C-alpha cells in the first residue's frame, strides 16, 4: 500500500482524535486493523484513544515497542500515548533505540536528549549532548552539555564532592568551546555562574570588565545580578557603590542601585567576620554615611515627588546608622533623625497607596520617638477634598493602628475605632461615585480597617455579633467595589468560621482563580474541607472543587517539560533553572497533596467502599508520603491591618487555630496509609507488578529511606502541634485500632501469587492478554485461591477500651460545645471526625466480612467484638445528626437572624448566612455507608449499613437522560 493511500485512510482517525470523537476513532481503527494488521501506527493511534482504558493501551504499546519498527510517524504517535500512561522510561528507551538504529539522524539524537530532559536525567542528557557535539560539531550541543553538568550538580541527590567535579567539568567544556560565551547573554551568564560557583573571581572579573561584558550586564538583569553577587563575594562594596552612584546620577532609579550605595556605605562595619568593629571603622563608616546622605538628599530634591527611591534610601540609611550605633544627622544616638525623615516622607508621599508599606519597616521606635510619632499622626489635619487627601487619611489610620499598645486594645476602643473607620469610609465613597464598576473605590481600605477592628472585637469577647457586623460591612463594600479580592478573602475566612461554607465558596469562585493560583490560593477554601462536605447527602460541590483545583498539576506535568525543551532549543539557558524549579515546586506541592487527601476523605463518605478504591488510593498516598514537599501557599496576599503586638488576621481567622501544614498532612497520611494497607492485598511485590507508569522520585531526606512501617509508627511533637484536639484523638484511636487488628490482617492476607493470579485473569478477560511482566510460576505460594498458612494464628485479644471510649468522648465534647453556643464549624468538626473514625473502622474490618474466611481462620470471637464498636459509633452519630438538624432548623428562622441589624440589605446578608449554616448542619453527617450497589433496568439499588442493620434504598432511572452518569444519579 502506498504512503499516500495509507495517509488518506488514517486521516479520519486523527481528525476524530482532534475533535474528541473517541468512539468514532476506535471504529475507524478497528476497520483498518482488520485489513492491515501489520500497521503498527494505527495500533498506536488506537492506544492513544484508549488512554483511559489502560489495559488495552498497555497491550498495544508493548506490541509496538517490542517490534522496534520505529518510523517517524509511529514515534510521534507513541510519544503522546506514553505520556498519557506516564511511561517516561519507555519513551526514553524508544528514542535511544531509534538513535542507535540511525546514529547519523540528528533529529533522533535531539529527541533522545529531550527525553532525558523530560525525566530530569541530567547525567544521561549530558552524555547524549556530548556525543552529539562530537558527531555534529555544533556549538549549541556543547552548551547543552554544559548546562546538563550544571543541572546535575544542582540536583539535591548529588553528593557535595561530586558537585564540585561537575562544575569543573562544565568549566572545562565552556572554555574549550570554539566560539566565545559572550556571543549570547545566556551563554555568558552560564559562564560567569560557573566561575562564581568555583570562586574563580579573577577570571570572572576579566570577563565582566571587558567592554562586551559590561555591555551584556547593562542589558541583561540576570548577568548583572550575578555580577553583583561576584563583587560582593570579593568584598568590592566600595567599587560597586561608586558604580551604582554613577548609574543613579545618569537617571537609573532601580532600587538595587540604591541598596548597593547603602551596602558600600556600611561595608566597614558590616564586613567584619569577628563582629568586632574598631573606632577607625566606625569613623570611616560615619564619613561614608555623611557623603551618601548628601548624595541621596541631592537626588531626592532633584526627583521631588516623581520618584520615592531616594527619600526611601535616606530612611534606610538613617535606620542602618542607628542600628550600628552611628548618627548621621546629629551627634546623639536617639531616633529623632529617623522620625524626622519619616515625617517628611509621609508629608511628601502620604497620598501614595504604598506609603504605609514603605514606612512599616521603620516603626520599631523607642518610647520617646514613638510618642513623638504618635502625636504627629494625631495632629495631622484630615480632609476628604480629593483622592490624595483620602489616601493620606488611610495611611495615617493604618500607621496609627499598627503601633497600638496593648492597653489601647479593648472591646470598647476597638468598637469605637470600627465605627470611626466605617463613618470615614461612608464619607469617602463620595469621591468614587462616578467610577465604573470595574474600578475600586478609593475608600476601600477604610472598610478593610473597620472589618479588622470588628474581628479584633470578636477575638476579645468571642461573640459572633462582631463577625456578623464585619461580613455585613464587607458585603456592602463589595457592592461598591466588585473586584476587591482582599474583601473576598476576608469574607471567605469569616464565613468558614461562621459555618457558612457555601457563601465562602461563592466568593472564592468570584475571585476567578486560574492556573497556578489554584496551588497558592486553594487553601482558602479547601483547608479541612471535609468539615463542610455534603458529599454524604449527594452534594459533590467540595469534592468537585478539589478536582478542579488539581487540574493545574496535571497541566504542569504535561506542559512544563515542553517549556524546558523549548528553552533548550532557543538556548534560553537562564530560563531553564526557573522552569525546573517551577515544575518541582508544583509536582511536590504541599497544597496538592493536602487537597488530594481531603478529596480522599470526602470520597469515602459517599462512595461504595471496595478494594479497587482502597488499592488505588493506597498507592497514591504512599507516593505522597515519599515526597519532599514545598509549601507554595500564599498567606501574604491575605490583608492584615491588625496591631503589630497582636496576631495577624490570618492567624486570627484560621479555623480551629491551626493550619494544615506538613505536620497535619503526614499525620493523616499515616492514619490512612496504615488503614488502607490493612484492608488491601497489595504488598511491594504485587504493587511493582501492577503499577502503570514510572514511580515518582523519592525525597533524598534520610527519614524517607527508612522502612515504611517504622515511618508510620513515628510521632513528632511538631506534627501533633498542627492537629486539633479531636484530630489528635483520632490519630491515637486509629493507632490503637491498627495495632489490635494488624496481626490478623498479616496472617490471613493472601500471598502475592494469589493476588497476581486474580489480577492476571481479570486483565485477560478485559483485553485478551495476560498481565504483562508477571510470571506466576516464579512466585512462591499457592496461586489457586485462599490457603491456610503454616504459621500459628495470632491470639485473639479483647478489643481495647479506647475503641468505644473514643465515641463517648466525642459525644461529650459535642454536647459541651452545644451548650456553650459555639460556632457551627466547631460542632461540624467534632461530628465529621467522629464520622471519619466510623469509616476507618469499616475499612479496617472489611477483610473480616466473608463468613468462609472467618470460619477457616477461627476469627468468630474477633468479629463478634466489632458489633459493640459499630453500635456505639452508630448511636453517637445518630445523636449528633439529630442535634445538628435541630440546630440547623433554628438557624433558618427569623430568630436566628436577630444578631444582624434590621435593615433590608443586612437582612439579606443575614438570610444568606443562616441558610448556608442550615444547609451544612442538616446535610454534613452520615450514619450509614453504602454496602453494595446494583444497577437494574429501571432503578439503582443501594444497600446501606449503619452498623446495627441494613436498609435498602432505590434511585429510579430517568429514561429521558442520555448520559449514563446522570441516569443513575451521579453528579
């Protein structure tokens, strides 16, 4: 068959794939496979379509790879298939085989290099690029080899002594290049970075002081920053300061230049390693400071109000002088000079929104200076004549609030301040009445200040009325400034405290979070999301939000490696380390795994518990447990205008006072990994055989190298500090439960041969091929079914008292909170932790359900003890559920809205809050789990088990709906 004919017949397959018509593509592929069975390209296309049908795809991929008939079209299709399956190692091997078959094919060589780049195998990438340079004599391949050696040296798994050798190798390669590194800025930056790492400062200075080196540094920020680092390492502060002065005189207002001037000024007292500063050094520094002040004052006078860099540098100069025990403006060592400069700065730039942030670093004043500064702010005349006057008032209010004393922060004073900020906000709204809805009101920060004051009142007396006032004010302010993300962030935090999660989610979605912001901001709404999850009652809003926020990680794993490849192709070497760091921080994101674990916890409340779910989640959680996590969560974006001596708004508005950091994640991973291990038949042998794709890289942390059981048993105080008291009790309860049942799990768990035999049969039924890579004959044990083990069965112990005591303690705690009229979120937290314990108990006891297994291993007495725990848990959960329903009914009445002020707008806010609380209180708790699901012609039958008995429920199928998931009621 001619190539043109084949191309014409295959084209409809690719068109169907491009348009997402997978079924049409499968039909077309099957037709061609019957006629041209030798056509492996069509098989690869079919595997791509079936990438969601893993078993079929694997069989076809293995057939293509085994044939090694690798033409360009087949390789191109296989790249997409292998990416989808996560088989990066196979992709590397495929390109290496193709390059070996055609060693003079430059494109195959480049693709082999890129395949190693995608897998971060820098050693192999460096070797391939060195070979390509020798073979094709192109300079860029030599520089690929150089950057490969650098990246290998910077890899965390590289030993320190090997790191130096790799940098020396990179230096030898770059100096042996036939073309000089200064031909491009990226090559030049790589060269001087190597010299900086090897401390070859003289050689670096030769390059930097050359005319072309100066020219490159003047246009490349990366090269100029590396030059600064080298000069600082050589203690050339004075030379750098002189150079920076010249650039400032020429009109450069880069803040880095002003910092270089200041560093040069204080170099005599800063560069001493022993910490001892002589009088001579102090005098020299004082002379430098005097000269620098004169220079900066001249620049400040020249710039006027056009640029604030020079006045800010004057502030920094006086601040450093006072810190080092020097004086620039007068003979005394008090802070009067600094306060004078701050007063001048406020007078000059008080109408700028950045003024408060600029001055905040210099507000650590002594008592005398603080009194002068406070009096200065109090005597300032306020006006609403212009936007500039309003901004000056806002900055003064922020500065006054920042330095409040503890004696000045009381219930009465904070209430008065909140009303003052509110009145000033209402008066300032007149200045923005004609602005379009897309613009922010100039007075918005006064509303934020008032909300902060109300939150402070709440922390002082723990009365929710202050929070009601805060949300009412912020909701009103949002009608004037719909794009204010700071107001929405505050509302999200406060609504979660009030137990109104649906309103918090509405504001989060209106922030229109996109791309990497899902990683940095999703903690606002998904921290301890199980507390508000209504998944058990069919509302999958929170689980869906978890999945949506996780899309960035899938996109990053597929796209960032392509960006790295493009950077290599375009020789943008300065971008490559940033892309690699970006990929690593997303791949090993703490928030990614926190969200994943929250999704697992919510998923278990509404899905039927079976071994497939448990096995899949167990593998995922073990991968998470082996990662070195990066905390990318953005807390700086959360506004904070609370006094410095008090906790920040972020700390005040944390639900239950703790954050879900590394300690929280590891604690819950230990709970669930151990429970899933007990319920699963997977061990390391079975897992290796069944795993599809490559294993993620393990963290180089020595603790991660310890055996898994030892790591699961570890308890650290810093981890416990991130748990609430209820979560800590759950951890202790799960540990006791696991210790009690673990010997029996280990004894009756089927051997690997049995598990692999069953998996192989299932795979063969689906695909017609046995499980790949499994030789059942080589495995020890009986592969025909359950068998009684030779070793003696462990003795059956009585159930630990804590197993039932835990549920009693949770009920006692719940009733205490109910009597104290606490926030609904605290009640929900206790209820969901209790429910979680019940689900964990079900998981731990799943293995003991088959009556035949219980009979074979004589586990009747053990299983009989489960009933008491189930009954106690069911009783407690039913009682909690009834109380929550009653609480929710009270929230939905007019009585529940009396805490809000009687005003039409306020009443609407009150209705929204109380309705949201009513919904979550009535729907969050489940007292039964789905034991089985049977889909029939007209309905779906669910069997629910609450521990004391079973009940049948049916969902009738809507025949008018085409989507199968909608027919059976899946959201």
